[in-house]
C-alpha cells in the first residue's frame, strides 16, 4: 500500500516543558481505517489535534504523501486534503443541515453541485433532513452532519476524535457503521476512540497508546485477540 500520512517521533503538549506525547510514531495508508485506543490520559486526542495543527509539535515530523505538514495551520491542512471532526461542538446547532454542509465549502463554494450529491449518497438522511436545524438532531445524526461536512472538501484523510463519545449504544452503532462506510468509499481515516473493542472490530490496523507513547500496534483483529491488549485495555469485553 501507498503511505498517505506518516508521523515520526511526535512530542507535543499544552504546557511549556510538559510533553503529553513522547515520541509517537504512526502511519496511515491510502484507503485505510486506523484506530487509536488506550487509557484515559494516554494522549489520544492530543495526537489527533497535533496532527491537525491545533497543538504545537515540539519534536518529530508529519508528512502527507511526501509533503511536510508539521505544524501547518488547520485551514492549510484542509486545503491539502485533511478533514477533521472534533469530539465536541462539531456542528453549528442553529444552522440547518444543508447550511452546515455549506460551511464545509465556505472557502470553495463553487464545488457545491459537485460535492453534495456524493455526500448525500453516503448519508441519505442528510438529504431528507436538509432544512432541519442541526441542533434538533440526535447525537448520532449530528455526527453524520459533522462527518458529512468534513467530506464536502473531498479529503483524502479524515481525523476523527472520539466519534462515539456521549452517544447511546444505538447511536454508537450508527456512527461505527458510518465510519466503516466512509473508509470503504476510499477515504483514509485515523480515528481516536474510547470504545476500544468496536474500534478494533472495524479498523484495518490499530495503535495502542499509553502514557504518550506507542504500546502496541497490529491489525485491528490481532489487537482485539492479543492477550496483553485484552488484559490491559479491553478487559473482559475482549473475550466476549
């Protein structure tokens, strides 16, 4: 496979001299769904934010294909083909579903007629709810709006930060099915997820972070059945 995103030796944090990430390495291949799991405080969300230019990288490098994107501004990364869906406040609640999608193309509005059919094909609900306020949707539906908005620019890679956080079990399943559908459409995905078991079930590969460093990496299925990963991170759920 061709490597799309490659991050090497990433050190980053929020406070001067305090590193949350301590030399993390990872890569995402073209068309691959990669999951990142680990205990609370492992640095999972910090890693996603650092890759998207929201947290400064102090050491290490990030490349997209062969271009160095280390510490590039978020709007420049969007232009380069990287989408980002944050964990919280990821829709404009007072705007309609259609207006939220329009915001995804605010720097390139002439592509609307090209992009909206592709997004509606992935998410028919967004076409059916075009005039509904995003704030009135269920949590799972709002996640579809957020992911649909990120897809409006036709990104080659989407970064997802805890897409199932705070959702009911039914809406979590809706989100996981949607993420897998996006990956199957050819878009690469790097996803941080609190539901480690479901994340590994749908991921092509996975990384386990612990205390800001790589602990384990393998295919999603291999990690799901690795006794060390089960014992440390999945608990009895890994044996169901």
